């Protein structure tokens, strides 16, 4: 399992599928939002194997 969190910066539709541009520690990933149709820009989400699976209860924190 490869679980990470990131913050949604943009939501768009690609080939009929809702996608999010997600900031994960400075890297932008395109992630399917199929399981999170209520997601919105600014939400912090949990990503497993490249797919958004849940909203995170904790805010995205910056490591120093």
C-alpha cells in the first residue's frame, strides 16, 4: 500500500472523469476523484495507489 495526503488545487474533467490536480509536498499529481465526488478545491485528501479514497480530517501540514 502506498498512502499519501495532498491538497486539491484544481478540479477538472478528463474523458468524462472528475480529476483533481493535487499538491503533494510540492509535486502536482493528477488524481481521479471518482470516490470523492463532493471534494472541492482546498480539501486535503488521502490518496492510495494514485486514487483519491477519502477526505483527511487533518489539515495538510508543512514539514520543516
